[in-house]
C-alpha cells in the first residue's frame, strides 16, 4: 500500500498544471526565438550599421572641408603674372621659329638630299655609332664601333652597315671625305678573313 500511495503521489505531480504541454511550450520558447523576434534583431542591426556608416560619412565630409579650408588660395594677381610670363615665353619661341624659317637653308652639292637627323637632333648621323677620336692604326673594336656592328658579325651584316653609313655620309651629299675613308677602312678591317 505504501508503494501504491507513493505512485499516486508521484502521479499527482504529473497531473499538476505545471507539467502540462503549455508549460513545456513556455520553457521551449525561452531557449528558441520566434521568427518575429529574429526579424526585429536583424532590423535593429541594420539600423545600427546605417547609423555607423552615416556618422563615418559625416566625419569624412567634415575632415575634407577642414583640409580644403587649410589650403592657401592662389592670388589672382600672381596667377595673372604667371600667365603673362608664359605668354611672353611662347611669343619668344614663336619669334625664334619664324626667324629660323626665314633664314635660307644651306643646300648640299646635289640639292636633293639633306641630313634630316642633323636638323632634328643637331648632331651628325655617325655620332650614333662612334664618338671617339681616331688612332693612327684602327683596331677591330674601333672598326666595329664605327660601323655599329659586333666584331664577330657576319659579312652580310658588315656590308649592309657599311652601305647604309656611306649613303648617309657620302661626300657628294655634304658628308665628310675623311669619315667616308674611315668607314671604308673599318669595313676592310672587319672583312679580313671573312
């Protein structure tokens, strides 16, 4: 009988209103949120991010305006003086160009060919290849520098370089006879043994 009474007592605990399914739902809802609460948290988080971004933007605009105000403004008079100086320089350059155009050009013996490189760069064509003085006896290295080829270049390359240099520096078109002789000597020296 004692045993059955304890069973009744324990069963009476389960029949109390605390252990009914409604109470279990309350306990479950304490650990799990509903979709409405989930949405509210996401919306609040979104508004918080929006507020942070707008605050950062406002601070950026404020910093930019302070920086812009700290830059000294250029005086209009100084700007006008600078423009006047630039215009004066441009006029001087234009006058020099017109003067250079009005001077008669020197024509070569044939009159048909001009050294374009000399006009553009103010240097001779041969200076691209060799700028040193000449010794009494020419070395293979010096000959290669004059023609603008390597010492070990094939004969066809040496002949082609010699032909191009002689065309550009021919005595009949205003070239130097001395340089033409040195170009020929360089070709002969490099062609030995080939």
